[in-house]
C-alpha cells in the first residue's frame, strides 16, 4: 500500500509541477487593524523610527541556559549571557487551506534592553535562536543594554517543527553525489524520493514552509511584543523574510539590518550560478590566506583536487554519510562560509588526504545529522528553498548546465548546477504578488566581497530596490560581515542605538 501511495504522490507532484501561472489575486498590503495601507501615504524620505519598549511579559518566558548550552554544543559563547526561551503560536496557513492550522515558533531572548531586536537566519543554517545567541556574544555590549535580542527558529527549522522528512539514505545520496559524473539518474531518483517522503511526512503542511508565511510569523511576534514597529536583523536568506515583511507591512518597518541578502532579480539558475562564481572567488581568498599563514596545504586548489580524486577511488566511511567527492565539496563550502574556521578547514583537508575524515565530517554533520537536539539542516533548506522558488529545470538541461559550469567554475560549478535537480519533484509555489516599496525608513544592508552563500552582487541588487537603503561593503570573505568586520559592526551599532545612518556605499577593509 505504501508503494502505491508513493506512486500516486509522484503522479500528483508531477502534475502540480506542470501547472500554469497562478491565478491567485494580488495580495493587498495590510496595516494597522488589518486595513489596507495606501503606500502613497508613505511616499518620500522617512526618518529612522524611534525606539519603543516591548512587553516583556507578553509570552511565557522561562530560563533555558542549560538547554541552550546543550544545543550550542562545543561552540557555547563566552561571557555571562543568560538565555530565556518561549514558544509562540502562529497560523500555519497552507496555500490549500488558508488561515487553517497552527504551528509553534520557538524563541530565545538575551540582553537587558527595553527594545526588542529580532534575528532571522538562513533556513539551511543554524536555527535562529542559536544564531542569535552567538551573534549577541559578538555585538558591542551597549547593543545588549539597549535591546533584548530575540532569536526566532523560523517555521520548519530548529524547534519550530524542525523538519526531518528526508530519509537518511536519501539525504546521503543527495549530498554524496559526485558532480563530476556525467550520469545523474541516481540523483534524479534520490530527489524524487526526498520529495515523496516529505509530502507523506508533512502532508498538507508541506507548502506552508516558506518566507512569505515566515514574514507573517514576524508580524504576529510584533503584535505579541506590543510594539508599533519591528526592529530586526536578517542574516543571509533570512533577509528574504525581512524584505518580504517590509513589503507586506510597510507601516511596521523599524530599524532593519540585512547582512547578506539573496538577489531579488534572479531565478534559481541565476542564483546558483552566482553562488558558483562566488564560491570560486572565496576559495581563492582562502588559498591566499592559507599561504600567508603558512598552512599545511602546499597548493590548496591542487590539494583539494587531489583529495577529490582520491575519494573517487576510496571513500572514507562515516556513521551516516560517507566522505565522497560530493560530500567533501559540501563540507568545504560550509567551511568557506565560516571565516573563523578557515584554519580548521585547511587542517581538515590535510587530514582527509591521510585518510582521516574527522575534520570534514565535523563541517558537514550539522547538515545531514540530528545533532544536539537540532534536526538536520539539509531538510529545511531543501523544502523552504524549493517553496521559495518557482524554478523547475528539466534533467537534460541540468546535465548541459553541469558541463558548462564545470568548464567555467572548475571546483564548484557542477555541484551548484546539480542542485537544480533537487526541487524538480516539488510542486512549484503559488505566485504571491507584492508592490515594490515606494518609501521606507533607512535600512542598513551589509555585503561581503567573497560570500559563497549570498554573493555581494545580489546583496547590492537588494539594496538598490530598497528606498533609502545604506549599503556597506565589507571587503572580506565568508558568509556575513556582522561580528567579523569591526567597521561594519560599529556602523550597525551606531544605526541601531544612535539612529546614525551610514553613508550609502561605505567600504570596510578586509
């Protein structure tokens, strides 16, 4: 019966993938008391919104120091920070059953300030509660005395009904696949199995996990906090949630910081090609840093290529995922995105060449395994990512793109091209139409020169579309500038606390 159900689901999913353009009406932007907002009333430059006190007792907060330390594992931030956790009920609102169902959203707060500052992270990255805890430890102390930082596990991640719907063996197939192979039929089958199992596991909730509905969760949180405007930091793909929120609720925009943002003008093919370009540039920056430090890699690019060739002959066995050319490249990408871990990444490659994969496994484990009470990040990244894009590319074209990108971007091109297969079996989302922002308070946008996750050109395009935005370009590397660039962090501090808007086009040294 299960096989029959899977077959039926496969047919229904494929049918959904072939659906034409959405006929759903344009969504009206809503403001106070859910009344439509006339954006012409917001026309013209707006000042930085004033800060207001949030209602500290609006949710049932309780101490969760030990719980957070367990979730953070070995990376517990230093200092005397204390954490409190809560849970907020939000409307699930799946497209097929609008306004129906509920979902619990996990929250964490840290700091003593009277104003609230919400943090939203990438769906395929650390849960927002954990990311906020780490971010709080890197920000100037007066930020935490002015604000209480509230981390949000966005729906489908962490403890907000965190997804673990892809079978372990299927997840391993998707991550381990060698992008250099010309044959991709196994990858196509694995992507289909992932979709089928997630449809079965999540049932009618599958399409409710996206940035559109995560933005509505933030509006509900704002209401719980009892503030007129939402102050927030969006990190990476979390910035998509914040910009969606700004478009849906333009009268509710507070002090907003976007640290790395996806390109709003590109489809998924363009996004992934831009990431391949950025990954190559980030690896070159890593190689230069490696040589300056005198690391153990004699020639980083040649050493990695030698490792990949070695793994094609003899994979290194792991508990859940083996170290293959595909999983090794995914681990290296994770290491490149985390600038402080570059020395550990170099050591991990050296050890892997000697047959010890522990270092690379440590980089990829959070993606594929359930660790420290955190579900594997791969599943949420897959489902939310596929719900956030309507791009569906036929396998034959993916094969052609893989060959093309491998020629252009030798190390990572084919890896990113093959990711286009992951969303093919998922039903494409309905088009949610939004008016462009005509006016907004100043929004600070940070880009990182070599960011393999949200490349700088895409972040710059986001800033160009936000009226009154102030772009700060950090000439560094990794995913995100906040807490790593003293220049960018100081500018954000001055904006959040003193309402001092940085000059648009400010450049921060590496």
